[in-house]
C-alpha cells in the first residue's frame, strides 16, 4: 500500500530588513556583514545534507506533493541558489509532476529577471508579502517596498507567466478605517491574484511593535474593531469569488494552497532549516532556531533537530479538532474513522447553542462555521475541548 504523500517546508532565514511586527526567525543581512556570503553558502549546503539524512528512511516510498520556500525572505537568494535547492530536492526525493512549488517573495527583493528565473527552476506559485497597498501603512510596518512596487510585482508576476499568485494583507493597523481596509481589498481584487491571506495585526513579544505598544508609542484597536474588519473581509472577498477555506485564507476556485491544506488536514510534513517544524507519523519535531546551532547540529548528526514529541492519542484528537475547525468544518465521522472516538454525546447542547447564535451550520454528522463562527473559531475550539472526555 503506497504511503501518503509528504509536504516539504524549507526555511530561508535571511532578509534585508526585520519588520517591526515579525516574530519569525530571520537574519537581516546588514547584521551579518561580511560573513553573510559564507554563512549563506554554508546554510544551503546544510539544507541538502539535512534532506539527504532522510533519504533512506522517511523519504522511501513517499512522494512530495508540495514544496514551500518560506522565511525570512527566500526571494533574497539568487536564482541559481533557488535552483540549487530545488534541484537537490528533486535529486533526493520523488517529487510529484504536479507538485505545488511556492516561493515567498518580498516586492523589494524581486524583479522581472528573478520571476522568469524562478519559473525556469520549477517554482509555479508565488506568495507575495504585500501587507498593504497604502504607503502610510507600509511605512508604519517598516516594509522595504512602496505601494506602487506592491502593485507592479503582482502584474509582473502574471506577465512573467505565473498562473498561481497569492498575496498577504494585514488588517487592524493603527488608524485603519473600514474604508481604508476596503481600498486594500479592492486593489487586490483588481489585480491578477488567485489567493489572499488576510491576517489581523498581532503584537508578538520580542518584536519592535511589542516594545512600541508597551511604551504607549502606538495603540492597536480592540477586538470589536478587529472582528468588524474581519467580517468585512469575508463579505467582500466572497462577493469577488474568493472562497474562504481557512480562518485567514481565501482562494479562487481550484487555487487553495496545497501546502497550507497539509497543515489544516493534519497531513505529514517535513521541515528543513533553522526554526522549522515537522510532523511525521504523529510525531512532532523541531529544529534549532539559531542558525549557528542548526549548522553545528547538521555537521555533527546530519539533521538540525533540537527536540521531538510523540503525541498521545488525546493530543492528536485535540490538534485534529483545532486544525479542522480552522478550515471551517468538524466532521464527526472523520473522528470516528481516524481515531475511533465519537465526541457527539460529550458535546451535549453545545452544537445546538452554537447554531442558535449563528456560529455554525449543521450538516450530516458534521457542522461548518459561518462567517461569524470563523471570527470566533478559537473560542469554539476552546469550548469543545473543555467538555469532551478523551480519557
């Protein structure tokens, strides 16, 4: 019996500038100085070494269905470096001929030459970190591109031949009115975009934004404004043929992100590079976050793994419920088939209560979230996990 296909995430930690809200592990090139070129070369070699270490066990009999180059800013690399990474993957792994291959891109580090080059290397999906089409917003977020460059890179990507273009946008920025946010969505809908990830601005610890908020230098609107903007996002994108398939993700029909769905469908994925995570056969593992610790680990053991955890059956069920509800659905028959548990009796009147206040739409052995339900997905998950008995 063939094994289930695998998704592959590859972390590229380098970037030109650390944005004030970014909590991902990233290394601004200016901070690396003259060591940047050497470190980058060592890192790319380590990625290949790490992947090779899985060739004789994990990768046997498993096809790669998606490759995702995330960061950091993968588009900061030269095209021949992207080619080196993807050629290494194809040499070591069995990559599906229909595999989705995504590169995250900053408008300030991409040009038409790179776009054409990426297509030649086999990249077939581009995810562009626009964040906003408003220059005031971009200045606040300390992005390295302006609004004109944001629009131009989308158009150039389409002109170059990309037929699967995704963009990221952030709402609930300081001083962002409903009309200002709608102007962002309108601009996005007018461009050749197939997928939109819309995120609320989150204030993460250990970021410059967190320090600004703590020192009362900036104020973020509360949950009511955030919820209103989110519901407006759902309404607007629905009218423009973008289907919501996850809390923050919207796609034209047939353009749902294969890689994203691997996470939400509780499928196996392998992470390469510093700070990456893997989930294989119900075992979760994570790599060293610091690039130097990662490089030392790969040199010594062939892998960058810092730790791992075999999930208990109860943990698996809880994670499954959380991830599936992020996709807007909870199918009780799936839980029975996969885990052998039926949680319906434990829920009591909870499902009826959710329906009564307009959070869910019931179906045959399942329920789906309404737009209001999506806005309260975390609360719905918490209330479900609080009442089910998994002992």
